[in-house]
């Protein structure tokens, strides 16, 4: 059975991340007088950000965080991320991503992006990188567009629905966090691929359910028996 759809994460997987998401989340809390460590932020990478904020507040002793406060921290985070992705000169795709997307689509494989970001942040990134304008993406799904974000499989199922793929055994999920691998496994994807270009080390990713761990996205094509350059 051949792969018909690949669902990629954004930050750390297809978009270069030098702990920028961690830093924005830490700053969002600091603006409200709460200190969060890098490791604590890393533990919730890939989650929908309001869920991540809720979990970090509980870790800080807030047994029942108020929704209004969660949303305030989230707005802080959202503003930091939008400003970063709009203006930071270092914002770029991970090397080779556009070529990879192009090869997959030339091989009649749908390309989807899913993310723990909300639509506002995701669209800021997509506009900056120009993937949609270049015809490299079929769909993008954000965590605020489904009932449950990662580690639940809802975003993958939504991508399947939008691309007309009906069997999860024809889907590959690729991401850099534990929640990506948990999500792909929960969806029943044929390939659940961890990549070590982002938040989690190989040693951390191998502890999660997966089919493959790779060090760069170019290793994905041989797994799918696709040449690096698609045949015309």
C-alpha cells in the first residue's frame, strides 16, 4: 500500500527553530510574573498552546487555572510569535523543505502541514515562506480548527478528510516532538517518523511510539521508495 499523504509539523520540523517557540512561551509567562524553564516548556512542545499553558500553570501550583488567565498568557505568546515570524531575519524553512514538498507532489503524494499553533500564527509563517503561493502545499491544519490537538489524531484525520485519503495506512506523519509521534500512532499512520532537527533529541524520541527516527528530512524519501528527483 503506497503513501498518499504526508503530514508534517511546522516549527522544528519544516520551519527552522532555534528555541524561538520555547523563548516566546517563557516570555509569555514572564510577562505575567511566572517563571518557566526551557525544559518545562519543552515538555509541552507540539501541544495546542492553550493546553500547554494550562499544563504549565498546573505545574506552577495553579490547580484550576482560570480560562481568562490562560487566554491572557496565550495572547502574550501569540503576539510574540506573530512579531517574530513577521520580522525576524532568521525565519526560514529547514534546508530542502521546498524541494521535498515538490518531489512528493510530483509523485502524486499530498502534502499537509499540521501544527500546535493557532491559525493566526500559522498563516503568518505560511505567508512569510510562500509555500502556498508556490503550490507546494495541499492543506494546512491548525490546533484551533479541531476538537482536540496533539497528541490526539484529530488534525491528521482532518487532513485526510480534506485531501480525500480514507485509509491511515496510506498516511505518513513527520514531526520533531513526542506529541507528534503520539499523534501519528493514535491515528494509525503507516509511517510515524521522528526527526531530530527540533525540540527533542534522538534519545528522547526513541522512547515514543514510532516507525522511524531520522536526522534530516531528506531521509524520508528513501523510506517511501522515492528518488530524490521525481520522474517527469
